[in-house]
RNA sequence: GGUCCGGUAGCUCAGUUGGAUAGAGCAUCAGCCUUCUAAGCUGAGGGUCAUUGGUUCGAAUCCAAUCCGGAUCACCA
């Protein structure tokens, strides 16, 4: 039981004893850490009881405080300040915590339970390299997996690779036409980047081919279009030429966009990509072979990047293998009457009663849409691992899609429905707006990693901290610092919030950063080295510890925060929010730095203080290390 | 237009069930290295918590309305 929970229980018992007729619920008791300007460790708010107990806050506080200090050895002192009961926790609680847990490698973690959770994250398309936005997804997914593990869950980290579809055909078409047989080897280019280059090339050509068609459409020439499109285009042009639309820039842009889409769909190269997709689905050998080759290049590139990022997966799903799933589920849904068929043969679900729209599940020609295959993979995942929960780490632009997915699964009575959970995160944007891979305005993931390593090296050299390291060690150190900074930067904010990243301003290595935490850890390790104490020492020399001198303020602040770690770890899992661990670790490092500045460990006033402080810093280092590790961030012993 | 999310210091963000004078970091200014790593520490300035009303002992937090920003509402994925 956490200390806060113990205080609540003690207070509830006390109130029950002091006011037998009263009905005090545990949930009415608010316990906070005491503000620094007051004496005490934790504070009970008295106001909620005033009315029911018909006591003035101060009188009530006196009764409650006296009772607690007298009857419960957890408390040694109390003070009342305007409606708040400030309690001082006995030193023995703190010293017990230290002696029992200062070298506990899994402090705050829960034993493994029979609860299976899948975290699906990363889930890239195979037509282009990973960008900055994917990094947020990868770090978030990895961290959540680790945090859930530390809370006792059995976690399967999964990656659903979107390896088929029109996007990869675009890269393939452009490669066929313009690459002249180029391979990653022949061009010395990372495979995912090579394929991505041809995706960009495709879009360049598409743009070139779209312009004249659009031009002709605006001149009333619809010869490029098929009959249906020509009809639609004519209507759009008519609407566009209305005076009230011409004056409204938003409306005009919208129509222009629709016309552009029509034009794009009738370019030669777009039609070629569509034809290639048809050939792929028909199993055309040559197309399949090229597809396999180019995907192979991309996987090679991805696996390098994943390795550098330090993320991993227990299970890979490939869309080419799962995109046909889901049809059976739809057929069953039709039989059950949950779904309905329209005249053209397309299958829909009516969600209007739930405040949503009708949603298409099978096209008129019987082919699947995105939702169909997601239904299928949801069931597949559930059957593969008997999941209690299935987490999808997906950007918030898909909130609606995920809401609909869960709802449809529920309506179909699929047992996996309950466990579906969308871990929705905000997109990473540039100061100029969203990143668009088609327009090449993305911040590339590999470039970003390189930039961070460069920054780590530059700042380490500037600070003159390279002495005593081999080249090999330095390389590792820059990696630890650079990647740590990158991960922390992306994990330190609430996942739900979108974030703006300005590439011109490089990521800082000071202040609220991983570097700050790494530095505190390195300082601790340095002290331990000089004192010949292991980073994780055994109990010998500490288990007879007896404290006679009172805590210094900085010591107390540190130990109170160490004691809160289990609560933080649980909360990070419950809220699906690794940023809580980042804030916590930073705060802990801050408290350590203050403590370090004020008190000497090696030359402590007494042997007793030295022992106390060694336990304090060992435990601090351990929790810093562990909490950051769960976020995928390593802490060096020297920097 | 419907639905959902967001608006806190110049900037980036904390602030979980309502609790004390709203906190960090960056940036600015002023101090601190002969002593365990100054990538650090101490201090100062900086706020109409978008606006208005409501609920109550008490509201950044809950409710309502309004304003602003974003996402989404495809026989795309």
C-alpha cells in the first residue's frame, strides 16, 4: 500500500473513532504532499468534513491530528494551517523504505499477471522512409509496452506493415520508368530512402501531368476524362464560376481541390499505378517480383532504423496477408442482420443511432475496404494471443475510424471488441503546418537521428568532457545522449496533445531533457565509483543502519519523491502516458542536484549520514535508470 | 454544418478524482567552480489559466454559452 493510501486509511479510521455517528468515505479524504513553505510531509484537507461533523476546521484538525500522532506510529507531529492538517511522517518509515528498497531493482513494479495486452505501433507504409511523426509513434508504442510490462501485463509488441496498395505501386511505377535498374547497393542508398525517392518522383510527374489536364478542364475541355468524371467536372466548373463562390476563397479552393483530384485520377501515370495494383491483386508474377524486391529494400532500411531507435517487435503482421480477412465477418454480420446490402451490392452498417454515419464495409464489386481488413485483423490478433486488451498506437486523425471500428466489432458481437483501445496521439507538425511526404516537407527520421548524434558530440566536445574515453566509448556515449534527447523530447509531452517541432531550433540538451537526468545519474555513479560502492550494492554494511540525526530538508525531499515512484509507474500505465515518467524522473534529478549541491556524500558529517546518503543516491540512480529505461532511454555511468 | 480534441508566463509544456500565494524548462537579468562531474546550483522579473455566466466554504480543474485553433465526417489508407 502506498503511503498516501495508508494516510487515507488512518484518517478514515480516526474519524470513525472520533465521530462514530458520522459517515466518512475514503474518497472524501484528500491527501497532498505538503507545500514547501509549511512544516510537514503530507497534508489532509479538512474542509470536506466540516459540514457533516459540525466542527470548525481548526478544532477538527486538532482532534484528528492528536489522535493520529498518539495512536499511529506512522505520524510524529502535526500542524494546522487554515483548514489544512500537515502531518510529519516518522523517520522510521523513511529509513525502512531505504533499507528495504534502496537496491531493489524492481521497486514499484508488479508481479506478472495473467493479462495479455498487445501494443500495435509503428505500422509503416512501405513506400517511403520513416519521418519525425513516426518517431513519436515508435517511442510512444515502445514505452507503453515497457510500462505495461512493469505493471504486470504480458505484452506483445506488434507491427502491422502496410506493404500493399496504391502507394507502393506508385514507387514501383516510378522506379520502373526512371531508375534504370538502380538498387540500394548500386547507389549506396538506404533501401527505404531509395524507394521513397521514387515515390517523390512519381508525385513530381503526377503534378506535371495534372497541370495541363486541369488547365483544359478550366477551359471547358473534358476530353481527358471519362463520361462520369466529365459530368462531375462540368458541374464543379459551373459552381466555381458562380460569383459568390469566386469571392469565397475557402469554397473556391475546395472546388479547385476536387477538380484537381479528378485531373490527377486521369493522368497517364496515375492510371498506370492503378493498373499495376490490379495486376498485383491478380497475382501477376512480374509485378509481384518487383514488389517483393522493393519491399525487401524497405524492410532492410526499416530494420536498420528500428535498431538505431532501440525499438522492437514480438509479432509482425503484413497487410498483404491480412487484407482479405474480414469478409467472412461481414458475411456473418449480414446473416445476423447487423449489416445491410444496398442495391449495387455494397454492404454497409448503419451507425446513425449512435450519432455516427453509415459506413461502407464491402464495395459493390465485393472487394474489401480499409475497415473490412481492420475488422479481420482485430479478430486475428485476438485469436492469435487470447488478448485481454488490444492497444492501437495511431495518430488522432484516425479517431473517428477507431471509434467506428470498436463500435462495429461490438455490434457484431465479436469478443475482441471490449479490448480494443485506441491510444490516440497528436500529430507532429512543422511551424509551416503538417508534414507532407508527397511534397517532401518531412523531417526524415534518419536525418534527425544523425543530427542528434552530431549535437551530442558537439556539445560534449565543447564542454571538454571527452577525456578518459576511448573512441568506441565516445561513440556509444553520443548515441546515448543524442537518442536519449530525441526520445525524451517526443515523450515528455502528453501524447494526446499535438506538438510543433521547429527544425531550425535544434533540440536542447539543457533543462527539461534526458541529458539533465543522464547527468545526475553520471554524477551519482561517479561518487559510487570513488567510494567503491557498486551501482547496485548488496545489503552488507547497510542493513544495520540506525538513524539518530534528523533528516536534512534536501534529504527528506528526495526520499519523499523516491517513495512516490510506485504510484507514478502505476499512473503512467493507467493513463497511457509515458510523459508522467519523464516529468517524475526530471523532478527527481532536480531534487538530487539540489541535495548534491548542499550536502557532501563522501565527506558527510558522520558515518551515519554517509550511509544514509549512499542509500539515497543508490536508490535515486536506480529509479532514474529504471524509469528512463521504460521510456527506451539509457543513462550512462560517465559523461 | 455534425462529432471529437485543444486554448495556462515572450516560447515549449506540467498541473488525474475541485484545495493553501497556479508550477517547470527555455529565453532575459544577478550571483555561485581550490572541496563528491558547473551538461549543475541559488535568486529576480514575467500570468485577466481564451471570454462570460453558473455550481460552493473553495474553480485552471465541474456545468452552460461564446470566441479562436485543429482533426474528422470517401466505394482512400
